[in-house]
C-alpha cells in the first residue's frame, strides 16, 4: 500500500473520530429514571439529546437497584427526568446525594418532574404505615394512561426549553411531532375499546387506575395484601371468593412479579391471566412508549373477548 495513502486514511479516521467525539460531547446528557421518559425525551429532543434510562423496564419502579454506575451517570448528566409523585422515593434521593451534581437536585430547573399538572388519583386519607407503601401525593403510575404520555411530553419539553432556551424551536417541534403520533395511536386504539367497558380485573399491584379510568375497566382489588405487602393465604382465599361472586374476568400480572400466584388465582376463578408491562421494555413487544400502549390495549381487548 502507498505509505502516503495509508497516512491519509489514518488522518481521515482520526478527524472523523474526533468529530464524532465532539458531537457526542455537545449533546445534552439526559438521565431518565424509567424507559418511558427516555423514549419520549428522544422524540422531543432529537439529535440534541443523549438519553439513558436507569431502569430497563423489568424492575419494580419503586425500588430500582442502586448501582454504583448510576452515581457516575448522574454526576455527569445535564438533565434528570423523573416521574415524581414519590414513585422513585426508595432510590432516587440516595443516588442524588451520592452523585453531588448541584444542577439536578430536587427543585432545580435541570431536575424535571414530569408529573407537573397531573390530576392525581387515589390520594390517601391517611399515611399510616400499616396501610403499606402508600404514596402521599396519589397513585404515581400515570404513565400507563395514554394521556399521561401527553403530560410527560409537554412537561419535559417545557423543562428542556427552560434550561436550553436557544433550542426551544427544536424541542417544541419535536414535541408537536410526537404528540401527533400519539394522537394517531389513540385514534387507532380508541376504535377497539368497546369490549373493555365494565370489565372487572385484579392486578398484582395497584398499577392501573389511570389506564382503567381511561378505557372503562373496573378494578376488583389486588393480589398484594396492601401496597408493597405480599399476600397471605387468607387474603388469596378471600380474593378468589370475591372474584367468583363478582364475576371478575381478568387477572393482570406485571412482569416483575412471579407468575405462580396469579396463575393459581386465575385457574381457581376461571379468569384469564395476562401479562402487561408497566414500563417500556417490560415485555419484548414494548420497545417504545407507543408500543407499550398498543400492546396493553390490544392484550386487554383480546382477553376480554375470550
């Protein structure tokens, strides 16, 4: 090979690598607590953002493991996205304290709470710990309602615009484009919802009040004894009897819980057992937020019709 050509090729590679490194360094480094926020942020921020999620989608969102790598990621990031409503209370405060990044501490502009403006469901009348792991501000699983996705997109867009006003036009265009896709998906799914009206279900944890209110389902209780408290044998017996009496058709298992007890309950009541993800990545089909909405609605409709 011609030595000159070799040197020219190596120089070109070095220049390209430097340019790519520089481009990556110029991106806004965003850490999201769950994949739903990460996916929507990528749609809103486009090429301006580099987004990572702490959770993969398969964990319990209330107690995501506190990995040492999370501390360094939070230390270096420019923006933090979190669900709020105390959903991340078991792990996020400790991680933020260890990360020592003043930009992303609670209350700072670069710490974006995507629940702002939410009309919460199930605000507890009491914070007695005997009631289980209650959330003082209401149920935090608003991401499972399609309108929760709209709220997330609007809040993270507003937050990014406050932090980086020079890019406001890009963020708002990204938000508007994403909401158009969300509206199209909702119109598609809305045509399927009739079989869900009035259908009763139980789930392992109380993840679904926002989704249930949106599509017309009725919760008949949870397999957990109380939020975060595993069921007793008596609770399961009572739940099975109540399901038989009330004609409960569906048992929903969330991926982070074992199938054993939900399967037992479904078998003894004649209910149909289904698995629904509560975050993007919870099942292989839920690669994006829109994928998750589609999978959950279609799975529910199919189960309700059988």
